[in-house]
C-alpha cells in the first residue's frame, strides 16, 4: 500500500507492480492514482470488509475498530534476542504482519509496538557463555532478527522498545504495585506480585476451570523468568542481584538487581499505548503465564481494561511432530535458504494454515509454495499483457478477488483467502483493456495485504518444430496404447535433451538441464556448488546421450502443454 503526502503528484508510473525483484517485468505503461486509503474509501473505493477476529479472553468473534476512533493500536510480544529466531517464531511474526497489512489495506491506520527482550535469564546466560557483554551480544542477534524480518517481507513496527532501555519505567511500576498492596519484598531483596490480590487472575487462560486455589500462593514463588504452565505462583517483578548475573544489574529502591521478564511488556505498553489499547498478540504458548501476568500487573498498577482483544497464534510442527534442536528439525530461515529455498516460499508456507490451528511444516509444503508463487507470477504477467498502453486507474476495489478479501477479513483466514485467489485467477486472466488494469491493481492490493512478493517468471524456451512433432507423434502413440512406440519416441526426445510428463488431458514437454535437476534433488547444496557440479556433468562424454533422464523427475525450466488428441 502506498500513501502520498498532500501536494505530491497523484500519478505514478507502475514499473514493477508486484515488487518482483526484476525491473521492467511488465512492458505496458500503466498509471494509477494513489492516496490515503481512508480518503480512497470515502471517494468510493467500496466493498471494504470490516475485520472480525477471535478473541482469546472472551472466546468470541469481535469486530475490530480503534478504541480511540483514530488508530488501531496494538502490541506484539517480540523476540528474546539470544540466538537466531526459528521458523516457529516467524509463524507468529508473519501472521501478525498480515494482520497489520490487512487492517491498513482496509483503511484503518495502525500503531504497531513490538518489544525486544534484551535482558533475561537466557540472554545473560548465553552472553556470559561466549564472553561478551550483554549489550554486544544482544545487538548482534537483534540485527540478525531484523535481517530475517526484511527477507520475509515483514513491516517494521512503528515502535520497537527494548527492555534495557526501559529499566526506569519498570522500577516505577514495581513501586506503584508495592504501594497499592499488590507486591511484596522477599528476604533476598526480590519483589513478587501477589496474585491473590487480583481476583480476576486466570481469566485469560481459564485457570478457574482447572479448580486451582489462588489464595494459597504466598509461600509459592517463581523466581525464574519462565516456568511451567501448570505452576500457579506469585511471580517475580524485580530480581535481586545474584552472582550468576555478573555485571548485569541496575540500582533500585530494593537494592541492585534486574526486572523480571513479565514486567517489561507491561511497562512498555504503558509508555507507548497507555492503560487501554486495542489488541495484544503473541504465540499461544504465552497465554500462561506471561500474558496472564501482564494483565494482573498492568491492571493493578494502571487501572483500565488493558487490551480490548487478545490474538494468539498456534504452534508450528515439523513433519507432524514437535520442533526441537535435539531432533534436528529446528530450522532457521538461513537453514532453509542454504537448502535452496527462498524467504518468499517460507512466508507462503507460514500463511498456508489458519492461525488458530497448528501448522505442519514439511519440505513438500515448500515445493507446493514454489509452484503456487510461480502460478501467481504467470497469471499476473498474463493479466498485464492484456492491459492497454498508458492506462489510467483512479479507483480500485477488489473486483474478482472480492471473495478472497472477505475471507481474509473473517478471522484472518489466510489459507481460505489464498484458495479464493486461485479460484478467481481463471476469470482474472481473461480480462482485457481497462478491466485488466483494474484486475491487476486489485490482485496487487490483495497480495500486498498478504505480504506476498512474486518471483519473476522464468523465460520460456521455444520448442523446436521437430521436437514438437516428435512429442505430438508420441502422444498419438500413447493415446492409441502403442506403448512400445510411445517409449521409443520418449527415448528419442530424451536423447535430444527433452523430457515428457504425461497428464490426463495432455503432456508437459520440458527441456532437461542439470542445474534444474540438481536444484530439485539436492536443494540443500549451495547454488554455486550445484552450478559447478552441473557444469561437470553437462560436459561429461559418457553423459552425451541423456536418454536415461526420462526416468528422473526434474524441475521444468520451460514447458508446452498439448491438448487432448
């Protein structure tokens, strides 16, 4: 989505409509008017669906509108920067990105705050293990996180505060909680929140349904930043200085120490969003105890209702099981890139399941993502070819993609929206003239809401007439069930470097090359290494006749589909 300041030129030439990473992909010159989305809506953009989302705390669907009537203000729990974020982490961040993009595409301005946890048990322990200062250690992993976010096409938050930068705000909140009788000091100088002082503790995670007695917690305390989901304890607000903390401590009214992990989000929300705001989001694993503790300390310190809506994203699984380092299936974006996959393909996979259901990640799903993105690219290019020169577009609605937009706004149903996009492509590619321009613009608008960047289309290689004749002859033999003739003609095609893949209504003819073959069968090898291997294989005398290649499933670099004989 683009917004122009007042007085700025209202027309822009569309050179790279989908940010495909390759200039001048579309040869047509298309001009369109861009402006503030809210103004565009009032001018007749129309057909804008209001977003409805499932609220964790009320267990109901809620229509999302800004509490203040101006901006939709929301907070997302960010990463703990002690190592690379894995794709399970990024499922949450990518879906939060789609959530924001969808709101903004629908004309609702946003205020997006996401924190960085740069002091806790893990960051201190790992920084000491590698003999680095906490600041140097967390700065490195913060930079890595931002790089991965950029690759995955995630918008940066409007505000990204860190825990260390907000120690004074956290100290002030603990003082306030102590003054109001919700916190108490322990013998070692730490300060704990008394959950018995907040009768509504447990409402988010339904602790009351587990028949837990919250009144008997004063003798049970959780000093660790993270603890078991079924352990209901007074939680630490301020941790007294310990030898294992090293130089990582700050002065406070209770002595040297550092804040507990749960406190930072409450302090930063108060600083940037106030006591009442629109939405709080995070992974489902944060419901208890982290978000439960946030509610308790924030409402007791600040009053108000805190978040109006709670938005939680379910876990990512790998090959049907839990993702863990010990199982060797905890993948980072860099791991997958080294295996030959792109960030755009990873993002597509992370969008392919509904956020409230666990998503099963497999390498087959990456293959499917690659095919889907390729299909979208080809459709976009075909629509662009149907656009007239110097077309003008002043208003954009979702046209043939209205169903997809409506589905996306119904509980952020990303897989349903993607399915609707593909259902609409058959109609979209048949549009011509000004209608094609509007269709291209609406597709672009929807893909921007999803944060999808399309890859450039591969240049198709013309099939020589003699090869096409052989392929047609072979198809006729196959249709006549003359299997021996069909196989012989297949071998002739393979000997000249062409592969045939049969379908129900025709065949796909593709040019065989070692680079594509190796990219498919050995995706984990660096591309430069694959290219070198391909060069050696391609020049080997004993591979001059490639008849055997028809037995190997290989990526197509170009194809032509024959009709039914």
